[in-house]
C-alpha cells in the first residue's frame, strides 16, 4: 500500500523558533516546544482547513496575543529579505515572549517592556547600546501592529516614552571602541588566509568598504560600461540608505582593485 502524503505543513524548528512552510514562506508560531507555539501551530492548520488564503493574525484589534504579533512580524521581516535584521528581531522576540507571549497586545505596557530590558541586562550577552537597539526593535514590532490595526496607537506612544539605558547604569557594560588595524598586522595575517578572503581584505583596505558590502558583491554588480575613465563601478543596489533616501551607493574601482576582482568574474553569471 502506498504511503499517504502529509497534506499539511509540518511543524519545523529554526533554533528556538517553531515554524511551518506555506506557499514558499515561513510562518512562525513561537518558541519551539512551548505550549503557545503548539497552540499557534494548531490554529494555523485550522485556518488552512477553513480557507486556502491564510489569515495570519486576528482581524480584531486587541484579540491578538503578543506571541502572535511577534510571529506575524517575523513573517513580514522575512518577506523584506533583510537577513541581518531578521536575526536581530528573532533575538529580541525571544526576550519579549518569554514572559508575555500569552498576553493580549493591548495589555503590554512600558513597565513590561522594562522587564524585557532587565532580562537582557541580566543575560549579560549584549552591551548597553545593543540592548537599547533591541528595545527599539520591540517597539517597532508594536508599531507594525498599529499599522496592521492589531495594536492601539496609544500602546506604542507609551512604549516610546521608555528612555534608553544611559552609560554607567547598574549591570550594563559598554564595548571598548573599535581601533584601526595596523598595516603591519594586516600584512602578517594575509599569508594565513585563503586566497579569496585575502583578496577581500586587500579590497576592503583599498576602498574602505564595509565587510558586508564586499561579501555581497556579485559579478552583475560590477559596471564596466563607463570604463573610459579607467574605472569600474561597483553599484550597491541594496545599500542601507536606499530605502531611506532613495540613493544607490557606487564604489569606484581602480586598477589595483580590478586586479583583485578580475579572477573572480571569469565564467560567472550576474548573480
């Protein structure tokens, strides 16, 4: 007898998060193994049985739980394809739903936000500025809920009154400022790197680009059409200022940079 095919999306695990694949997207349910995640998964399957168009969250403002809001926001961030921010939000959400996952979104308050912050301080894994950013991300989750008519606007207004942690506050620490790496140290390190990583380091040293800008570089990003000035142009289509001010960053690449990059363009497709 042939095996019956599972017609419903499975409950999968991504680190500490429970999720299911649906129409090529991840639908997050909450912390893996928690009763709330199991409930959200069952609710997700029930929604599929009712309609092929999946209602991710309740339509009525105030009926949504914090864990449901967080799961919906994670799905939204993943659609935006910002992998770095996705991981940051996942970490912030872990602190948020540890205590308040079963709470209705409109019962969340500044004091509860401070509890999340205190847990981040106690964990000792983040410096003060990182904690402030994570608290800002939690507020952004609720602001998104306002946009989706899931959270009352006054909730977000109240959360924004929570002040940032200040330097020297008890239990917090600040990372030492980053210092430049001396050329001599770079030269002594290069022989121990793979050829590709060594080329990346040299390219960063010449251009001053961010590491992320170098490892995101593809053959299709190199514009040789204006080579009459002796330069190639690296066009960063996803530069972080693009969404804010509509700009696209262009990095000119001279002969030394071209020598480093050219071997990696041979036989490569645009992506």
